[in-house]
C-alpha cells in the first residue's frame, strides 16, 4: 500500500507495521510492533541499505584489476556506507505485506548495474533481501543493512545484546580493520565481528521484546556508542572489504544477501 503524495510504502501483518521511504535511500523509516516503535526516528536513521559497499573504504579508493577508483569522501578521509542510502529508488511492486524496490547503479559508482531490495513482513518476522547485478564488467561490491534500534522501548530497561562471534576484527586508529583477528572484547563497540556459521544476534529489551537478527552472511558490525540507539549490521564483508576481501559481481553471479528479524514478546 503506497501513499502517492509522499511515496511512503506501508506494509502490515497482524500488529506489525513497516514503513519504507524509497525517496530517502529506500530506508525503513519505521517498524512498529503492537504500536511500539523499534527504530530511532529521523531522516538519517531508521534502517538503510549499505550498497554497493559497507562501512568505510580507506581513503575512498579501491581497485578492480588495474583500474583505481575514487569514491566521494564523507567520513573524514574515508568513504562510508555506499551510495544506495543517498539515492531515490523505484518501487517495483508493493502489496499488503511485501514490496520490492530497485535503482540503477551510476555516478559516482563506476560500473553500471542494478540493485534490488525486497521486504516481506509477517506477524512475527521481517525478511530483507538485497541483490546487486552487473550490466557488463565484473566489479567488487558489498551489501548489508544499517538499522538504528532504539536502546529502550517505551521507557523500559535498556537492551541487552547477546551474540557469540568467532573473532573480532582489530580496529585501528583510523577506524579500519588492521587485518588482525582478535578475541572478542566487551563493549561498547564500533567493531566488526566474524560469525562463520552465519550472523545470529539476539536483542533483549527486558519484559518487552526479544528480537533475533539472523543471516547466512558471515560478518556483522555492532555499534553501541550512542545513548539513544544502537546498530547491528549484517553484511557480506568487513569494512574496507572492497580492498581486503573483495567479492565480485559477475554477469553470471550477482551478489546477494538476506537477513531476518524475528521477534517475540516477553
């Protein structure tokens, strides 16, 4: 169901309500469960897709074979979180509980292609999918999501974040992974973790809600240095991965990622 005036797309299932704004980077503006808002509100918040890269690219530069490319710098000396969040997406389809959106890759990204994002809402879960296709040359890319969850729900106790990563990427002074894998450290975090069996993070708002973030992807960034909100970001590779661990979109093989948020009341 769409609001033609604002182009907001609203999905509903049971008492779950999802609002997507394709004009503002195809981000989820709101996820309400039983009338309670789970996401931090504001133009820069909600949950946005990170595509065609996640986190920071060192100095905004990456190579594809012998070609060197420069992305706009928007996080100090680095380029962060891709171009999808700054793009107006086209609504491909939308009904009561499912919707799909897409945009064409273009400047400043140097390779033509298409990005597709889909949402499927049920009474107790939201499934998100991202796909990146090329129209020609192969290129390195990443995809993932950057949700801003509210730290408290309706004035209750702060959230607890429960997960068991296999390792933590050591973070340098430049906020980029150093390449060393270390034992996971206690928070607060602005860090990338490896979960080779798939992302599995449980968020517990005591006496309110439990929400599980799961994905077959093997990487998750957790950011909890703000008082109002925190982030749990499943993604296809680590920050600066276009340079350190590139995954290629080819004419025969798109880059794909799916994640599920499932919840139950406590």
